[in-house]
C-alpha cells in the first residue's frame, strides 16, 4: 500500500479570543490540493489538533508521523508560528522537506527564502499542479529545478522558476472542475469531531476577480483573472453538505465576488431552489454593482440570509485612487462612475433589506489619499445606509500589492514590525481617533476580546477557574532582571493559545515595541500581550492603556494596588478592571467596572457565611449593588481542585521567582526544569493532603484542598472552616452571580424588584437534563435564580445563566423523539458521560416522573422535581 508522503499544516488564528492560534483545522485550500494530489496517486494527510500545544509538542507530533515532507499553508497573520514550528521540526529531523505555500508566500517569496532557512521550497500561486509535479519528483528522487512556480535554494543562491501558467486557464463556466472537490472526494470534513465543531462550511464556486483594486491580495495573486466551477459541481457539493450540516451551521461562499457573473449566480440560486436545498443558510461577499432586483429575489428564496458588499470609502477621489471602480484615473475631476457606484450602494442595500436579507458593508480607514474629513464622511455614509452591521477595517500594506509600492506618496509608511511580514503603520492622519460606529463588527469583536481578556485576567486573581488545565497563562513583572532570559525559558513551555501579561511602569511605545521584539527574538509563540499597570493614583481618560495585536491597539488595562502586585498579603484590597475602546485616546467603559475584594480575616469569612445559613437568599433591588463584586482567591474556597497544582498560571516576580498562583509561594526560579516543577507541585499537594488527612475528610469532595491557605489561617484552621461550612463554596459564588447578572442582564437587573437564589444538591439529575458533561461533576455548583416569573440556572464554572424552561423544553424534545416506554426514557436520560449510576438507581422514580412531566410539558412540576434535595 502506498504511504502518505506529505502532511499539511494550517494554524487557525482566533482573533475573537484574543488573537492567538487556538487550533490546527481543516483548510479548504489544502483540501483542494489534497484532492488533486489524490487524483494523481499522491496520498496526503492534514494535521488536525484542537487541544492546546507548545511548539515542541507540535513538532514532535509531526515528526513522529514520519512524513518525508511537511507543507504549511500561510497567511501574514499565521506566518510567524509556521516558521517556529518549521524550525522545531528541522531541529529534530533536518531531512524533512519543509514546503511553504499560500498568499503571503506568493507575494514575498524572495524575502522569506532569504530570511528563513528552515523553509526548503516555496510554492507560489495556486498550487494544485505545482504540488503534484514537485512531490512527484521528490517522491521519485528526481530533480525538480524545472517545476514552474517554485522558489528554492541551490548552492546557497535563491532560484525562482517561472510563474506557472495554469493549464485550466480558459475563462469557461467549468474551467476549475479539473480540480476534484474536497467534499465529494471524501477528504472533508476529516472526521465526526471536526464536522460537529465547524461553525460553517466553506465553499468556492469561482476564483479571482476581474477588478484591479490596489490594496487587494487576490488582485495581485490572480492578476484580474476569473475562473469558475460548473453550476452542477457547486450544486453537488451543496447536496453533500446538506446531508451532514446541522441547523446551527451555515455555508459561506468564499468567492472574491460571488455575483460577479450575475447570470451564473442566478442559475445557481434557481438550482438551489429546484433541488430544495434552500433550508440551508448561505452567506457571501460580492460587489454591490453586480446585483439587481431579480438576483436579490432569487438569493432570498435560495436561503441567502447575509450578504456583504465592499464599500471601502465614500470619497469618489479615494475610490478612484484605489481603482475600486475603474483602473484609469479621473480626468478633470470627472468622478461619474464612482458617484454611480455610491448611488447603487444606497439602492441595493434597500433592495436587500426589502428581500429580508441581512446586509453589511466593509470600509477601510487610512486608504491612500484619504483625509480625516473624508474618513468621517465615509462613516456618515455608512450610518445613512442603516445596515445591521458593517466591517470597520484599517488599511495595511501587504507586500506585492500595488498599494505597497505606491502608498508612500500619500504620506503612508510602514515601519518593520517584530513579527515577520508585518509593519507598524504610519498613516497620513490619526485613523484611531475616529471611533467605529456602534454597529461595527469591529466594535463587537473588541467587546468580545475585552470580555475574553478580562475573564483570563480574573484567573490570575483566583476569581475564575479554567475548566481545562492544559493551557498556561503567564504574568511577568517588567522589572524582572533579564526579560530575554525569562522569554527564552518560557518559549518551549507556553502554548500557542496562552495569554501573556506584562506588569509595566513605563508605558511608552518604545517599551511596548522592545518587549514584543524580545518575545519574537526568543521564539515565544504568541502574537499579543496585555499590559497591566502596577499603580494609578489618578484615573483619567488620558491614560494610554495598550495591548498589542500586530500594529493595532486593542486595549485592556487593569489598575490594582501596588503592594498586591508586589505579592504581599493585604487584608483589604480593591481592584477595578477596565475594558477600553480601541483608539489612541481611550474612553473608559465604566459599565464594565469590576470591583474586587479579598477575604482578609476570619470576620470576613463569618460575614460571608451568613449568606448561606439557609438554602435560599432573597435580595431587593436596592440591596443588589452591595453584592456586585468579585472575591480574590475565590478558588481556595470552591468545590474544585487547587489551580496551583495544575500550573494553570505562572507569575514571575522581579527577582525571577516563579509562583503558581497569585497568593502562593515561590516554587522555583526562571531557568529551572519545568517538567520537574510539575512533579514538585504534585509532591507539595500530596504532602498537604497527607498532613491534613484529606482522604478521611467528610467534605473532601467539596474542598479545593488549597496548598496555599490564607496567611491569617493555619492549615488546621483552614480545614476546620471547610469542614464546618461546606456551603462556603456557594457563599463566595453569590457575589459573582450578582455581578454576572449586572453584566449579562443589566436591563433586567435594573428593573426587577427582587431576586431569589436557591441552591441544591441534585447535580447529577441536572447534569443529565442539560446533556452537559461538565455539569455532572461535583466541581460546578448550579444555583437557581428566579426573577420576573422566569427561572434560570447559574452555572458557577461558566459564570453564565441558562433559561431553565428552555433547557427543559429541549429535554422534552429529546425524550419524545426517542419514543418508547418509561424505562426507555429512563435509559435516555442516564446514558450520558459522567452520570453517577448509583445515584440514578436510587432516584429511578424521580427520573421517570420527570420524564412524564416533560412529556406533558408541565414545567412547573419539573422545576419542583429538579430542585428537590
């Protein structure tokens, strides 16, 4: 049997979760190459990985699979981590051929081959034919110097073979069909897990665009050439996807402009309707001057519910400079075509809305020739369109595009960035001073990022607890003696999805750039870090708090007591964490303030325990704000294992000592063997449990077994409190519940007259109902919250609310769909991961009664069953 020859690697950049590589996923581009190779007898695989990994772990996993060649598909945004992995692979096995491809490689291959010697070969342009010829030669041990479309080194010199002229180059309606479908070939999705974790299925019906926009990568790659798959091929792929797609998933056409050929787009829509495939949700991007009312009508009936148009600017002068409408300069200020384009935008946005389609536009601030006035006019124009959302981009130079070589004459420059293929942008005006409109996707993205940053930061304070223990987050005092040594030690330890926090005193741009340079020079596999300030005496909107994500300033800051950051125990401590809007001059979003307090004495604990003297708590609207805070080191009182033992976080002090938690003790120094540290933490934990006789403790399942108890308590006193007050894990969670209520359901919190909270012990039963593996663990307490005659569950691990009635209705649908008698319903409800079968057997009557109440849709009776202790 033929052996696979090449393993493809595609890092996925998750910008919403803080701009980091969160996984290695399927790529449609790689799928096309793999399908083409398979049709010519070359077997390949793709590296799929959803779990956090370090660079050495990834490299070892790849090398152990013994592929002679490894191929990376790269974009500017992922090139850095691809190089890190390639370097690590070469260090283990220099004989493995490293091949890079993708848009960035095509446009900057000479620079890349000069600077990165871990790359053996670059494949330029569309690589189906190129890869086939190249790998055929490599597999047979034959010379490959005459393969078109590649760049490589020979005797230390760069060799660039001529660009490949595609054999399927004719502009026909089926020119691309010579490339087999990754879907119809059975190569995508890779497996059931991948299929279920997709948010969307990507589809391409054409490649290229006939327009000549100066900023566009695709224009530079395809040189205005368009090719198509046949309509029949597109419909066959949609039919296949329809057989496996879930209601929550959608199909996105990734054509440069789906309706560029309007007649063809209409035919595809008609076929979708005829084949009854219009139950699927379709999305696409296109040009607003390539649609009409008939096409809108067909798209709406075919299931297209979202369409995005490229506007870029409302300035006719700027549109002409970037060649958005035509490739020739305006003569005597005649901008007729550009004016017509803007009028068409207004008209067709209205048409799309009339057909029930959600429409969006994309703009780019800082374009060549644009002024502050024109930028503001563009936003005003977008506002008049009344689109549901719009994409707020900033111009960036990309090597190989026309704008890269011409933008300097418009006062735009790019300074070399520490990350390869990136530039610090210097615009002709202050683009960040112009804030996005409230309906911008950028605005929502920033809000999502801010939420992620804050949630991760709260892990360091022991306020949030990670559900998984695989990822390590790091906080460093910038005053550490040698940051280069720190970064060199961290590089092989932290994962691609780790967060890095730098506690700084100097907030100048130069220090920010220096730190990022040091990260890159020491191969730290992260793209961004968050800056924290030790102490702020006067909080004003002039403070420039910055987090680095490439050349942008996506900002999150924290203001904390200086002594606390010096890692001393402080009895009372307040902290406010502020998310920021993007911009040079920041605005505080006071609605998201977080007040943080410590339990600094035995009296504080006694006061807290008064909240849980019964199993219910009722608070009036006037009382709610007093409970709106978070508790530092909440983790040591919760029913979960000690986070320090799992090394979820590393805190590096000024003298290079390493602490495993915010209030812990140093356990090693930078430079020590990290694998030994894991063993040391296990020894510390085991020794503490032995001293405390934890195995015989009646509350061992409800105790965190914290290895670093509060300084005002001895170990025996800590154990006495945990044994005497098993409900303390609920008491420390109640403020978080109120805080989450204000954050997630502010309007409800401001209107309700009172809120009733109760807690219970039927966690296994609740876990079954929610079909959620994590809910059946003892670690996560569920609290019932009642307001406005609606009942919610508050999940302490997720710090989020779920409507109980909605969850019960879903359980009812599952039970009814299964059919059968009472015993079969009972089997359905218990046969899930993590179920305590002994508990279930002891509660057979309750479970069966619950099934009956759900079938009768008697949710009130079901509530009573669920909350019965």
